[in-house]
């Protein structure tokens, strides 16, 4: 399936992206009507096509999808230069005969409408290259399609077609998609369209295949999933030359011997059949360069049963895709008969080791081994080549084998709370990895190769023994969340950190930091910064340029004075300066106009500036454990305050009435 959509999307977007500017509202377009060549009015609630569109004489691209259109208004027909038109996701039941006047049209999509037929004038659209009729109500193949000499891609999926033999006349057709129609017989006449490169016949009701595919010398992909065939005929396989094919979810119980010799095959999908695992293994051994796919998609996995008993699973091994076992301190040999297994959960089973035989589960994508006593991984783990998710938290691992780098499809790996002291440089091969969780280990350094994880989004390094970070960490351009907290020997951050242009959250609390990298403010995506429990005494003037911050935690540092630079951060919503040595607050605090939570407990404040009343969005004020005996009257102007904590201060209990008057309906803790 992968090639058919790549082909279609390439055709679509190679032209879509060629326009200089795509206008997204008609009013703006009309101000420059002579120069407008593209207009996108998708999902704008239209019930009719605006008459004013006809004024856009040079319009080439028009998107009216996801509206509530019931018919094609004359205004559209006047756009005679249109080359691309998208009417998908509307309520259109017919096209007017005038539609044939759009003679320059090349790309036309009308998915998810109610078309039953086409006007005869549709045959006048001689420039059409691409047509998408997905999810309409076509019961017969429109003859008009056969008179389009340049037609390259025709998508007719999810209609009600029973016969498509007429298509043999479409001599230039390359991509034909007939997925989910009502075909009951194999349309052998399609073998006459020698230009076909992609043929999709999936989800019909066809019971037999017919030989003759060798007449399609250009065929790249043949899709036939979710039909009703019980065998792959020798004659069909003998003829077959396409490098990719999909026979998933039929009624196959075996495959013909001739398939084992098809060296040209790059990909064959056989998932959802009843083919024994031994046959699949032999097929893979015979075709080592072929991807033999037996794995369900994520959506399909959501619909299958999760087995929790090995005994039940072994009753029908070919149908077992998800298995979760408890009270299983060793893995019985019978487990490895579950050849189609994709998700295996063995958490909290007191397992001491992972057997080498785990590689005999070739379709495994998810392996959960958390909360065991595993002290090492076998090198053979590298042979589970489709593994995308590996959970090994709360074990006893002290190292990872270099072979783990061969798991090139890994997207998530959780190694928290082990005893790892280092990582192998081979992790550089985890090209698809998005989440790497290493918290609670004994790492003292990271390999430079970590900077090669180009798709890494989340990196947890908290609770280790790191003394520094490699400069290569700046190469992690996709990183949005970084946690380096609780590395007590970490006293410096590399300047390269500022290269993390997509970083949203940085948690660097409970380290030994005294300053941030120069030009730190260039992290202009950063929303959350946590530097609690460090050795900061002040923040540099450049910090005022961090106008993107919304949450800042500077608690438990060594601030004796309120950092004036914080008053220049108007986007802050939460500021935590608790457990420092502050005696006064700046009169400029009112400039933090968006601040909602102001946490100041555990300081030495004796007075608050009256300007606190100008903080109009303030909702929570935590002053626990200071030396205050009164609040300024003007705090009553901060009308949104809902909670004030004044415990462990110098207030007399009789002050409660005055405080209630000043603070209105706020909850006062005294």
C-alpha cells in the first residue's frame, strides 16, 4: 500500500506547492483579484459557492472541501482557468453539464459526496490527470472516464462498482484504486492496461485470482487484501512480476512453492491469514531480501483480543497478536509458537534473564519487561528487527550490548531505574527514536553519538551522576523536552544547548549550576524552565529576552534579592521563588501582567510592595513561612486572587477580619 499513496501524494503536492501564495479568505483575494491564482476556502461553512469567485479570472487552484455544498453554482464554471479543484467532503449529488467547460482542469477531487453518475460533458476535460471519486455512490463505471486521454490516476475506492471491464480502454492509466467496491470476479480485462504501475483491488468480494499479470510489465504494486481467496494459484504466481504485493486478510492457509523463488519481491503482505509460522519462516529464509509482513497496523491491533493465558493462546496460535502474562518467572518454549505475536507484556514476573529464543518472535513490535530482575540483555535482541517499543525500567541492567544499536525501528525505550554506567556508541543507529528515558541510573557521561538521534523528542536524564553534557546534544533539533535534574555533579551546561530550537521544557533542578549558557534567551520555544535547587544568586540581564517563558521555577537557590530582570517577562504565568533569602520584592513586579501563581514561601519578606495590586491576573499567592505582619491595602485591586497562604508569618489572628476585607472572597490560610 505504501507506494500507491506515495505516488498519489507526489502528484498532488508537486503542483499544490508550486503556487506563490494561497489565499485563505475570499475578501483578501478580491482585493488583489488580478494576481490571485490559488484560493483555499476549505472548512469555512459554505452552503453555496460565492458569486464573487467568478471575478478571480486567473484562478488555477481552488479548495472548497469540508463545507456543506449541495450543488455547483455557475460562479465556479466561470473560473475557466482552473487546473486543480477540490470539492471533497460536501453533499454534492451531481455535476452540472456546464462542468465540461473547465477544460484546463488537471486535478479533480470530490471525495465523500453523493455522486451516482457524471454528465456527458465530463468527457470534454481532456487535460485531466488525476481524479479522486472516493466514497461516492457510483454503481456503474462512467463511460466519460474512458475519453480522457491523459488520465494517470483514478481513485474509485468505497463506491458500489460491480464491473469495471470498460477500463481496459484507459490506455494511459498508471494508478487505479478500486478498494472497497462490490467486485465478485477478478477484473481480468485490467491486464490490457499495460501502463498500470499501481493496482489496488483490496476489500472486495473476489474469490479467485486470474493469471496474466505478466502483461503488466510496469506494475510496481498489486493490492488484494481483504478479499475471499483461499489460495494463490501457481499460474498467477508464475506470471507475477511486481516487486510489492498485499494479500493480507484473505483465507490463505499456505503459499505455493513458486513463491519461494520470487527473488524480485521486495515486499509481500500476508497478515491476517492462517498460514503456519513455519511456512512464513521458510519463506523469509528463502527470500532474505524480501519484507514478509505479518504485522497488523496499530488500528487493526486495537480490534484484536488480548490474551492473558498462554494455554488459551496456544489453542489458535495464528490469531494471537497480543499477550500479557503474569506469575511467569520463566518463559516456556511453547511461547515461541506464537509466530504472529506483536505485543508481549511480561512485567513484574521476577524474570532473571531474556532467552536468546526471543528472536524467534520476528513480528514483535512491543516488548514490556519492566519490574523484573534482568541484569543483562542477550545480543540476539538485535534480531527482533521490528521492535518499536522496549520497556526495561526497574531492572538490574549495568550495561547494554552493542548489538542493541541494530534495533533501527525503535521509537521508544525506557531504561529508568537500572544500574547503567554508560551507553554504547551504537545507539547512534536509533534513527527513529523519539523517547529515550534514562532516569535513575549511574551514568557519568553520555557518548557523543547521542547527538545523532535526529528524531529524538523527549530525553530524560534525571537522577544520574552526570558531570557534563556533550556538545553534540545541540544537534538534537527535534528535542522538545529535556530533563537533566538531580545530577548533583553537574555544574555547567554547554553553550550548544541554545541550538535546541524546538525545546519547550528544560528541567535542570537539583544540580550544582551557578549560571546558564550565554545567549540562553535564544531558546525561543522554551515555555518551562525549572532550575530549582541550584546555586544561582542572580540572573543575567539577557534573561529579559526570554519573553516566551510561562513557567519558571527558581526555588531553593541563593537569591537574596528579587531578580529585577524577572519583571521584564510579561508572559510568565507561574513564578516560584520559594526557599530563597528574599527580604523585599521589586516595585516592578506589576509588569508581570499574566502571572497567575506567585510562590514565595520560605523567604524573609517583611513587606510587600503596593504594586502587587496591579497584578490583575494573580490567582494564587503563596507567602507561607515569611515575616509579614500586614498586607498592603492596594492588594484589594487584584480582584482575581482566589487563594493566599499566610501561615507561619507574624500576623495576629485578629487580623483575619481585615484580611478578609482586603482580599474579598479569597481563601486565606492563616
